[in-house]
C-alpha cells in the first residue's frame, strides 16, 4: 500500500513539476500576449473615438452646407423674381416711350408748336417747354435705370448660381468623406470586437492555468499529508513492537545468578539505551555472550544534521537571502516538533513526496559540493532555536508564483 501511494506521490510530483515548468513559461507569454492585446484594444478604442469625432464634425458641416444651399436657392429664386419684375418694368417703360415717340412722329412737330404757341404768356411758354423736355428726360432716365437694374439682377443671379455650384461640390466632398468615415468605423469596430474577445480568452486561459496548478499542488500536498499520517502511525506501532520484543529477549537471556556473579572477565553486562532522535538511528540492544550488549554507531548528530539541513535550505531557498532561508528552516523545524510529522530532521526532509530535491538529485549535488556558508549559518541558527516570527505557525510553503494565499518571504509563500 505504501509503495503504491509512493508511486502516486512520485507521479503527482512529476506532474506538478511539469505543470510548474509549463506555468513558469505560460504566465510570461500569456502576460506578454495580454499586455499586447490590452495595448491593441486601447489603441483601437482611441482610433474609434477619434473617427467618431471626425464623423460628428463632418455631419455638422454637411448640415451647415445643406442649410446654406437652401438659403442660396431661396436667394436665387428671389433674384429671378426680381429680374422678371425688372424686365417687365423695362419692357413697359420701353413701350410707353415708343408710344410717345410714335405719337410725336405721327402728329409731327406741329402739335408741339401748337402747345408752345398756345401759351398765354412767357411763363406758360417756358413751363410747357420744360414739361416737354422733362417728359423726354424722364423716358431716357427710366429706361437707363431699368437697364442698369436688369444688369445688376442678372449679375447677382450669376453669382448666386456660382455659389450654389460651390456649395454643391462642397456637400458632395463632405458626403464622400462621411461615407469613408463610416467604413472606417465599421472596420475599426470589428477589429476592436475581435481584440476584446482575444483579450478575454487570454485572461481566461491564464486564470485557468493558475487554478490548474494550484489544484494539482493541493492534491499533491494532501496525498503527502495522508502518507505522513500513515507512516507516523506505522512508526509508532513498529517502535512499540520492537521495544516489547527487546524486553522479552533481554529477560529470557539473563539468569538470576548473572546478577550475582560476574562471568568471564568479571565485568557485569551493561545496557546502552541511548536514543538519538536527531539522526533517526537509535541504538538497538542485542543479547551477546557473557551478558555484554552492542549498539549500532550513529552518525555524529551535529555534523550530519547541520550539513543535511544547510543543503536542503540551499535547494529550496538558496537565492532568497537570510530571511528566505530562515523561513524554510522554520517550517522544517515546525514539522520536526509537530506530532503530525516525523520527529527527526532527516525523517522530515526525506519524508516521501515532501521535498523534491530529495528525489530529483539536486540535494545530492549540493551535499557533494557542500552548502554555502550562509546556508550553514541559517541551519546552525535554526538548530539553536532561532525562528522567523512571520512564519512561526506555518508547516507548508510553495513557490510564490503559484499565487497561493499566505505569507510571502523570498521566493516562497508560507501557510
């Protein structure tokens, strides 16, 4: 059962490593893609706003031009009416003058002479002479004024027609520009919609990748905790059984007289019950000849634990500085002191599925070349009881990029 769980944990660890590697690349590319799409979307929105402003301005100009065209058309119509009136008056005045000239021609100059000579006195004569001259001057003046008026109205009509042609050309140009702006609005709106959809998909993919990594990591740690509880229970039962067996074996191997008389060289059999919890290699008493006991030698606790501790710290937080290293050391020591985890430093570090450097070879490489002096210093401080207060209640940590909620120290998040 343990081997199957171990295989599952190793498989889960490999999956997490793969996801972590993929995710370490994905956020960069996804972030770049998201930033690019956000910039493109913002630019398109700005372009669309600018085109809309141009369209509004062109529409206003078209409305103004159309109003001017209407006004000009009205003036042209009024000018035509005025020209028609002037032409009619000119024609009437011309006809009146022709009638008088015809009358004078038909009656001859005798009638004018009769009018002059019929005057009662010189004053009346002069008045009648002035009257005849005034009629002639009036006809010429009126005819001249009517001709000038007709020419002015005719010139005004030509100017208004020219102005109307210019306004029509301006309107046509602005209408063409309006159509062009509408086409640009349609095209830019389509691009903006596509860019917005792509941006939403990129953000969704990035969020899904983060959640997938977090879910897989949670499952992996849950499986590791399950095996931890199983191993701890098995270790306790095994220890009890071994202790009971040793006691029975010791009792059966010794006789009452052995306590009274020395055997062989005369030295009494001694029992060494020392237990080194730091290395996890406790001395086991075995019965021997002559009542003497032997103990399996343990590795020097100070040196072995210190080197191993410093090496795992360098693997997990080698570039995080003193606080980052001490934070990892605090979590490890919290586990050593907790009944939920193995009670030795080596047991915690080599617990199945917990620290990837123990199975990916990086811990062995650090042990071969030796940890850094800073890692030695932090390991020594932690073994002497120093802890990082901000993570004093934490038992787990992950890479900070996973986005897990907790206390971030160095490149890891602790919880």
